[in-house]
């Protein structure tokens, strides 16, 4: 990761009664990043975003934006949200129903008393960016959900904030519109290059849109990394399971040592390991993605339970007396449910985790 630090969060905590919504969180967000806060409900992602925005008053910690401290519990500093150089979008579009699209977007520049012709030009330029120039004189109730969300984005863009903060902005849209708007939001971020902090519980949304993802659980950061690293090298079993659709395969493995060398036997899957990394462990957890299982005549035998064709691929649910495995193949396999096939794991496409801590060993 490179570039100037745009947002710095230091030892941030937020306590609600006896519950820690954020637990001593420290993180840097760099200029131009599209950082997604991802995790299950109640993990603290929205509270973190609202703290950056100034809509929550944290219990402890410090927040710096553009080298300016906007919150410090210790120094009793609190800067109002309107002075933090941020733009906000939430689940609700919060559009003025009695105003046209153009007037909704032009509201900010208008109250700043900019010249009328300048406001009109600015507004039309922004509407073109979000592909709404033909709907400038429509009212919000005449637009689709995706179009209303674009109006909300346009209203944020016209203010030219240094930071975009978005809290589940696509969650009210149907599946097709969500897919379209993911591409739209990503395109706008690439064009503007504005530092963006995005909250979602949808791991696919996070993976497709983000430059970096921060996985949170119980107010704590478990891993902050690129989508590729989160997917290929998850820090622990929770991250491995959460960033997974279909679910990652998890198999108990026994460490076998012979002649100074070690390998793991995971219910028949034999995987070489480095002795110095595996240490004195006797049992580990082996994990691999469904697409990293492959047909192998010398592999482990499984019976096919079900096959789910998706169009570009086939999901095969497999079982034997020891475990179950999901395998995704691009080419549909000829074997049918009830038949037996043998599979292996592609080289260097597995992770090994400590049974006790759940942390990835390698």
C-alpha cells in the first residue's frame, strides 16, 4: 500500500452500555483508496463509518482527516461533520420529493449562492457523469431505485468532497440493479479518484468494488488487505469462511513426520508442509476453495451427491465416509449423482490453519 494517509484512526472504541461496538481500532486509509468495511451485522462497520463522519461520538480514540485532527477524546476535540470535507450516502436516498432531479442535485450549489448559469452547467455536467441528463426534469417518484441512487451520488459529487462515505447504499436495490450500480460506483470512483469508505455485509459486493477490504468482527479488525489476498491468504478461519461463496472446504488434517520431513494427511489428501512452519503441531485444519479441487485418478474417492449447473460452471457436492467437499468445474463432468469420482487439490492452492487459534500458518 502506498500514497498519502487520508484518514488515520487510532485506538478508537465505542461502547454502548456493556457492548463494545468498536474495540480499540487502529487503521490508516490512503488517498485514492476504495476501502470497504465488511462483516456480519453488529461487527462495528457502520459505527466506524459514522465515527469518521462525525455522526457518532466515540468513547475513546482519535481520528485524523487530511492531517487535521477531527476527533480526539483525550484532547476534547470534535469537528462538526460539515467541516470534515466528506460526502455521505446512506441506504435511504433522502431526496426531496417535491424537487426535480436537477433541483435535488443543484441544491448545494444553489444555497451557496453561485450564479444561476454556473449552477446549471455544474449540475448538467454531473448528471451526464451518472447518465441522468435525460431525466433532469423528472421527480424522484418517477425514477427507478437505481436512478434515485444515482441522483444521491450526483448530489454528493457536485459538492466535490475529499472523501466519500457510503453506508450500504445499494442494499435497497434488486439483484440486477445492484450489479449495475456496483459497476457505476466503481467507474465514478476510478474517474474521480476520491478516497472512498464503503460499508456492506455483501462479500461479493466488497470483492468486486474495493481496492482494499477490512474484515471486522465484534468491533475488531481481523484482516485488512486487497481482495485477492483476502481470498487467497485469509488470516484466520473466520475470514476464510466469510469470504466464500460457495463455502470454502475445511478438512481436519493430521501432521505426519518421517525422516525429518513432514506432511499433512487430510482425510486422504496428502499435502507436503515445511517442518519449521508446522512446528510441533499434531493436528491442523486444511482449507481449499471449491474451484481448487480437480479430477485426479490418483486422488481421494467421493460419491457425487448433487450437481448444480450455473451456466459457465458446475457445482458438485461430494461426500465420503470422512468428509464432504464442494468442487466447481468449468467443464461439466460426465459422472452423475450417485457415481464415484476421485479428486485432488491443485498444487499450492490450499491454506493450513492452527486448530487452537484459528490463525493461518501458511
